[in-house]
C-alpha cells in the first residue's frame, strides 16, 4: 500500500512513533556521535576539529581504508582537539574521520591475570589466549584520605642482606632504586623479585629494551615466580601514551589485589621512562619546558602515580613498591631523580665506582636511606646499623690517604678501627645473585659484627 493510500489517522500514528523514537535518541548521548576530521599531524600529535570530547576521553581515528586507530584527548585549543595515539599511525591522512567514543581508558582486572604477560592496553603478549576479566577499574586510580591509610609497622624481607640490615624496608613502603646505566640495577631488581616475601608480584617494564622482557620472565621470574606474578611490558618502541598507560595499568592491577587483602610487591622499571613519556606528550602539545626540558605536568604526574602505592585503608592489604630511577651521567641531581627522592619513602643508590671494583650489589650505603627504618626496627638494630655506617663512612672518607700510604697507623683510633673492620664490612655488603639472605639471618650477621651494648663511640 502506498503512503497516500494509508488513512490519515494511521499516518499520524506513524509520524508520532518516529518523532518519539527520535526524541528518545536525542536524549541518549550514547546514540549520537558527532564526528570531526583530522586536520593536522606533527610528530605523534593529532589535531582534530568538528567534535568535542573531555580530557582523557577516547576517540577513533578512521582512515580512508576504514582502519581504526585509538587515540586519547590530551589537550585542546579553541575549536581544536589534541589527540595522542596509542597505536601505530602509519597510513593516516589528512581529513580522516575522528569519532569520540564517550569512553575513558580503564583497567580490566581479575585473578586470571596471574601468570600472564600483557601490554599497556591489557592485551596478552604470551600467546596463551585471551584473558577473562570480571572487573574494570579507573586507570587513574582512586584518591586516598591520608588519615585512613594504615601506617608502616611491619618489616619486609627482600632477601638482600645490605637492604634488610642497613636499609630496612617496611611493608607498604615506596622506595626508589637510583642508578646510571650498567651498574647492576636490573640484577638487584631481579633479586628482590625472587626473594621478597609477597603474595603477588606485579612487574611493570616501561620504556626499556624489548629483549629484556623475555629475559626477565624466563631467567629472573621463572615458572615458579610467574605463577604469582603479572608482567606489564611496554617497550621503548611503543607510543608515549601507551607507555604511560602501562605504568598506570600495573598500578591498577596492584590496587586490585591490595583491595582483596593481599600483600603486593610492585616493581616498576622505570619511573624515569614514565616521566619521559609525559614529557614527549606535553612538549608535543606546546607546554613550555620548566626544568631541563621537563614541563611542569611531568612533576605533577609523578606523585599522582606514586601515591597510589602503599598500605590500604581496609582489609590489611598493601603495595610495597620499588621504582627504578635512571640518573643520566650518574647525576643524582637530575630533575626526575630529585623529584622522586622528595615523594618516595627512601632511596637506594647504586655506585658505578663500586660496580667497577666488582662489588655487587653496588649499593652506596652512605648515599642511601630508608625513611621508615626507625619505625620498624628495634633500638639494638638501629644502633648496630649506625655503627656499621659510621665505620664504613670513616674508611671511605680517608680511603685515598690510606691507599697511597699517607696515613700512619695509630694517628687516629677511629680510622684504625675502620681499617681493621673494612674487610668484614665489604664482605657483609657483597652477595651473590643466586643467594638469598633472609631478614633474620641479615639481623644475626649484623649483630655479630656489632653486638648490643658495645657500640663504638666515634669522634
């Protein structure tokens, strides 16, 4: 039947139904997609006009071949949106469609992540098939009331004698591992991964060499370690936004297990690459640099990431976090290193001079500190650690005089004591990678060198 043959009353009903459907659709923003178009691309920054989206919102950039690329809104200026892709942009052309999805990036989490290696988007890299997830968490985490956090009161065994005895770590503490390249950072990180007493280990390999991922999984974690671990790997050849998402995803996964009351160890290698990824994004959208090429947003993002770790506010769960920090040219005053020291609960510095002498782990005891140590150790332990550091520091300060023979024995009692003790101190600080020294053994070894009530007074 043609439309002009439909009775007037029925035609009115049809139009009323169509208008009602249109009205319903207009009221549901999810049914509308105001498309824009790609007008400019410089480096990795995409500029779009004709559409609106919130900061952090996801968009799809669709090329002429209908290939879709995910991008995230990182800024805007006037009518233009600045987007940063999370994947390969090869083949994009001017005028490509930009479609806001109305979604934001989330972390898909579940217990099925254990034993798996995933990328910054949560997709599996290990060829073991898809991962079933039953919960989604915000990638940016949640804000804690600082008064609701449980205090750090329980020591954590990391299996490294120098750290257990002299730089004691508390459960829920956040420490930085500071070093230049080739000083043994990855080796020490691997030792703590294998020997730390934790229910779950979350490893984030951010912006490092791609070959290190398989080596870390097979050589350091092994089958036993992977059974209780999740590895998030985003090598250096991934876009900067994906690298940042990888660090945030690993933290969200750690938060998921912490909220279940578990004791989580979070290892992130490295915090510096996270900061450099944010620098790339900020400079690409014309944010002015502030300190040695780092824009202000970099120093705002660091505490937002680090503060998510620590003890929870309920259930007894905790995230103890170790973040590696690369010091360019062994400069401990590098802007990122300086900012990290201010927001972390302690720092362990690795010395190139010690590494060159074959001293491993190459921990510079004089430059390292654990801010939670006094809250989790006994007075006897603190006294013994203080005596150890005093003798060690005296020897290091006079090392050149002693080595060239300019110091005469008997001139200073404290230097004489340091010279006699240094072989035992060096032996205490050295440890083979394959050997674990538990916390109780570390304490016993320290108190053997410096028994209680016999602390030496050093002038």
